[in-house]
């Protein structure tokens, strides 16, 4: 019996065009009509995630930034789990020492110190997600996406550390040599700071407070409803989904998931371009009956 379903977004609920398919949207609504609670658990910021759901008429609670900020269906913030400023400074030092481009998500939105490097980074991500996209087209798409997003640009991230009103919720660093290339900086950070480090793409690492993890947030969500984890289903494709796949009674890996996630999950669905989330939901709704 499934009473709660938590799904990742990128590579999971979203297809390669960064859209929710009609099949996925219909399955979510069917689950909600059956009394099943559906929640999105994403590495994205609220203002990036919410419009994508609203486009398809979906109203759901949102676990954002890997669990660092949690919102109800009305957009009211329920919890924030920041990284302390001293820890953030240590992390930033390690990233800058290696010349890595990184962004910071705060309680006031996403902050970047280079529009050019952001477009370049998003272009490489789009090219990785969809290898058929020529790099020039990826750059054009990235430029348009950057213009649409409400990003604050600063010359120096130090202004965030100096502002007492700013809370740092997540840092995301990017590299061109995959997880192998990012491993040294990951290890250096973890030797200095108690943090949770995961990734949502091959070429990034996402750094959060150790209390900001999807698994902890999903478990808390279920606890608030009085629902045991045996009745919770989670769906994901990458390392930042691992914690919620571990805690759920029923866990699905996408057909396009990385091998580690496929080994971790106890079910496998098809890819994000084949309505994998929708098919997993309908499979479990049939089991409920």
C-alpha cells in the first residue's frame, strides 16, 4: 500500500526537453485523486521548480535544494536548513583554489559571479543531457534560459557572507571532467567541513548542510502525516536521490539512472523520455487495488 510518492525532477519527472509529459502529469493527478500524497524532491530552487509544475496544473508540496528549503502547496516555507557562514567560507576557499565555477543559492535566490561562465556551464549541461544538441544551439538555449531566470550577479561572493540577512542554502560547483575530476575537491571539503555532498549531473557537485538531504526531508514529510516509510515510494536517477531511495519502502530507479542508483533501488522503470515516473506510479496504484 503506497500512501506517499516523492519524485525527483531533472532526469526523472522532467524529460530531456525539461518538461513534464502529459502521461506523467496524468498519473500524478490519478494518484492524488486516489488519496496518495505526491511531493517533488528536487535540487532546484523553488522559483525554478514551481512554474514547471504549474504549467501542467500540478499543485504539490516541494522539497527543494535537496532538502534545504521545504514548501507547502501554497508556497509557504515550512523549513530552511542553511550552511553556516564559517563552513561556507571554507567550502568556497576549496572551490576557488581549484578554479572551479560555482553558484550559491540563498534564501533570496540564486547568485552567480559570472554571467559568461554560467551560460557556458549550462550549455555543457544541456549538451550532456541531450548529445544531439549542437553546442552553438546549447549556448543559445542557455542564454535564453539565463535571461528568464531571476539570478543575482555579484562581483565577489564575500558580500553574501557579510550580509546578516543572507542564509546560504546550497553551493553547486561544476567541472568538465566528471565525478572523477571533482573527487579531489569533494574529499578536501569533507575533510574540513561536515556537509552533505551529492550530484544531480555527471559534471557537478551539490553541497548542503548535513541535515539538508532528500531522505531526511521525505521521512519528515511522511512522519508529519503519520505514514510509515513502508508506505512511501521514491523515484530518482542520480546521487542526490540516494538518501530518499534508501529510506523508502518502495524505491524506483529511472531507466536512465546512473548504475549506483539502479543498484540501490528495489524497482526499475523506463527512462524520463518514456514517462518512467508515470508508469511507476500506475504500477503501484494497481498494486494498491
